[in-house]
C-alpha cells in the first residue's frame, strides 16, 4: 500500500487540569528528517519522541510540536502552602528579634510574599511525571498522521494505475506500427539496392542482404517493448505491496521505463511512433513528479 509523505495528525486531551496538544506535520523529503519542539517539562523525553516517530516512518520531513497549558475550562484549585507560611513567619520573627523591633507581626506582613498559595499553574511543573499520558497522545497523533498519509497514497495509486493503463494502450499501438515499420524499411532498403544494381555497379548481393538484416535488427524495438511491458507489470504489483517504503523501488522501475522509452525513440524512424513515445514520456514524467511524495 502506497503512503504519501504529506500529512497531518493531532491529538488533544486534559489531565489534572493541564491541556496537552500534540501536532505532527509531514512533507516530502528524500530521507527521514525529524524536528521536535517540546515544553521544558518534557525536554528529557526528546530522544524518546524522536524514536517513536522514526519507528513509524521511513521518509519525510516530520515536525512534532507538543504544547502544555492550564485548561481554562477547569476550576483552579487554590490552597495554602503551609510549609512556606511557617518558614516566612519564622524568618520574620527572627528579623524582628535581630532588629529589636517590638511591633507585633501581622498577617499583611506575611501576605507580601507572593508564593504562599498553590494554584493550578503548579501542575505544569509536575507535568513531566505524566509522560505516559503524553506518550499515549503522541501515539494517537502518529496513527492519525499515518492514516492521512495512506489515504493520500491511495489517491496517488489510483492516478498511477490510470496513467500506466494509458501507457499500455499507447505501447500496444506502437507494437502494431512497429511491425509495419520494419516492412517499410525493408522495402526502402531493397529499392536502394535495386537502384544501385541498375547502374551496373559491381556489388556483393550477400553483403547487401546482410546489411538489410543488420539495419532491420537495429530498428527492431520488440525487445524494448517486451521489457517495457515487464516494468509496467512490476510497477502495478508494487502498488499493491502492503509494506511501506515502495517509493524507492517505484522510482527505480520508472527510470527503467524511461530508459526503454528513450531507446524506442532513438530506434524508431516512424513519425507516428515518435509522437506516441513523446506522449508516453509525458505520462512517465507526471508519474515521476508524484513519486517524489511517496515514502
């Protein structure tokens, strides 16, 4: 099954008042190139994120973005940090004693310290401990990205099949024309031999007949047409391959198809065959452009 290198996948959920968003974007690239952007709470997991992505995809430029923030829809739980209140109170009592201040310690003095209360924002500081939750979201986003890449790959596969079918039809026409082409060439060469013989010039008939055979052999495109048909067959079979990574093999087969098309064009002395080969190469070039986006 073909898989495109272009796609998008995301997953989002809330845990312990923290909303986590995982976004994955993929575009075509010759090799696997992975870039990761993580919040500071997850920086220690960057290598694991990269390995998870690499396990799913062989080619493509993949960007991973993970964002964590307090969920606005969740009520913020506010509580007193008792340990800090006691520590600040002891600190102020020591300050009064050392400075010989007789004024009583009041609540407003303690409230000047801003971190006496714990709220939902502290959940972000411990979010790294919920890596298993983030990992689940990442795997979900990876599955969605892969599904989108495969869906686009299926669309490209349909396009490839249609173009190969058109190429096969043109090759069939070329095969018919090639049979007539050989006969035309034989008649033309025979006429030239008779014209030379008519001038009473000494010649070797055996040699001329050999030249006729060699010329016909040089113009024969049967072998190229047979190989071209074989490449088309393997190309269509590879489209049904369930394993990923078909892009490289399809590119190789396409190069061989272009090679046969060029050879046929160089051998043919028939204008109609030349025109049809130009059309075949146009279809192959369109396939080549699309193959650049196949994993």
